[in-house]
């Protein structure tokens, strides 16, 4: 028996193994290749959930409510992980401060709920408390930073503190510090408390 005949079974086995390996590699490449005839997948633009007549409560580590967000409808966008709310109402709670309520026509809430942007007919109200007069603010846009208990705007505002009226452009209201600042073009009418 010559040398080639002795090695022929080993060479045939090696050839079969190489064919199987090559075929597997080819099949893997074909399976991973995008199909040119298939339509391109468009980015998802429809909401992944919609909630009507909703209410959610943000709870502090001590188990007490920090703020409540309610609305007629919440539409969640899965791409940006943000939400749009129709007819939102926000109410902040703190044991040492009067609750503050905000409402508007629409709101945009970012992914981690650290920013709530209120649009169109924005109304802020804080009732009179032991050492504070009532506060009412009207504007067409307001940025709420619930983790900081701050609201602000760069738009025209009308604020009523007790019987006094302030008008201006731009505002920062810090509920923790109990401070309200108007940024520019401020005019005021002061009335003595009754």
C-alpha cells in the first residue's frame, strides 16, 4: 500500500470538516447580513403607553408624599423616555410649608422626572399660611424642578402676593427658601394687608 492510499481517509475526513466549517461560516454571514429587499425599520414614533385620568405620587425616603402629579391624559414617548401630560395639576407637600399647586394646559416631563415644563395658561397657587400671605402667579410657561422645590420662568409673569400685585419678566420661586424674585421689567402695586 502506498503512502497516498494510507493517508486518503485522513485527507477525505479533513476535506469534509473544512467544507462543513466553511459552510457554517457562510450560513452565519448570510444570516447576519441585512436583507436588502426588506423595508428599513423606522424609528418608533408611536407612544408605548397612554394613561387617562391618572395620578402618581412621588414619595420621599421617609414614606411621605413629596408631590403629586395628576392629569387628564399622559402619553409616554419610548424614544426619549419622556411624557406629555394634558391638563396637568401638580401639588407639592412639605411638613413645614404651605402646599403649592400648579396647573396648565400641557406639561412635558423628562425621563427622570427632575424637570416638568408647564405650557399655556400656567397658574401657581400657594394659600395663605401662618407667616405668609397667599401667592398666585400666572404666566404662559414655567419650569418646575420638583427635587429642588423651585419653579422658574423666563416669560412675563403676574404675581399676586396677598393684595399686592407684581408684574415682570422672568421669575424664580424657591418654596424651600420662601423666596420669590422677578428678573426684569418689574412693576408693582402694593396694598396694605387688611
